[in-house]
């Protein structure tokens, strides 16, 4: 089943084209990495897909109602009296508490569940909001640079976790990243954009091309 289909999508600011005629589609259970240099339109594409921004032309269709989204920039008000556990539960009306405990353990934040979230580090906050997103068991998960605040050691483990999560729940994952080298997900795909699509296909094939010097992330 096609989960996402993007057709001739363009986003223009004044005379600057942030995205130019983007077209691609992904199927259920795909793991898609979106990469490209700074200013290439990666976040703009995510903002369109999550209805935060309207395209100038073209269209897209998501054939899935249960969509989870973890934005790149997380805003936590300083000294706001809310705990880690309360933040997670605030996004989930029906909570499977056994799953909550599982995610807290996997993300290594179980010991922080009663702490005020504003006192956590950026990486810890990122893990809290990821748990909040995963607890709703989304069938399409969109992650905008989810490891930007994580240290390299945890980053590698994070992607191993994502791979097992995807296989267990047959979740379609869109992952915007600058760290393609950390990802070893079987049969993952890569979309390399720089306002236009420069590559779309299997990650392993992209890595082979990149190592030959034909592309640079």
C-alpha cells in the first residue's frame, strides 16, 4: 500500500524556491531517510507533510490517519511545573502503562519520570517527546532530525531501536537526518534533496555512489 505520494511539489518564498517540483512515493513499512545540505528544503518538506506549511504548487496525499510527528525544535517553558511522565501522558488519552514503562526503559529515562522536564538536557527532552509520540503507536512516524541533541553512542543505539520498532509494528518511518552513517536499517531508502531531488532509492546504493565521490552529504 502506498502510504505517502508527493506530486510535483514546490514551495516558493518571494523569488526563492525552497523546493522545486518534488515527486516521490513510499509504501507501508518503508524506512525513508531524508538528507541534504543545510538550506536544502528538508524541514520545508516536513512542514508541508505535517500541514504546517502550504505548498505553492503540486500536492501530496497521506493514506494513513494515525500519524506521529517529532519536530526538530522542541519548546519547553523554563520552570513550568510539569514532570516527564505528565508530558508523555498529556499526549495520550488511552495509555498502555506497560508500554509506557517499556519505552521509558528503552530510552533510558525511567529514572527521570518524576523530574521537571525543563531541567532535563536537550537530548533527554528529545527522548521524552519521542516516547510521547511512540506511545500512540503511529502507523506513519515523521522524525525531523531526532538525534540532533543525542551523543553519538546513544545515536547508534537509537537507530537500532527504531529498526526493531519498525519491524515489530510495521510502521512507516520518515527520518530527516544529517547522520546517515549511523543508520544501518535493512533496505532503508534515502531521499537526497537540494531543493530538487538528487537521489531517491536504496540507502546502500546511495552509500556506494557516495563513497565513489559522486555525491556528498
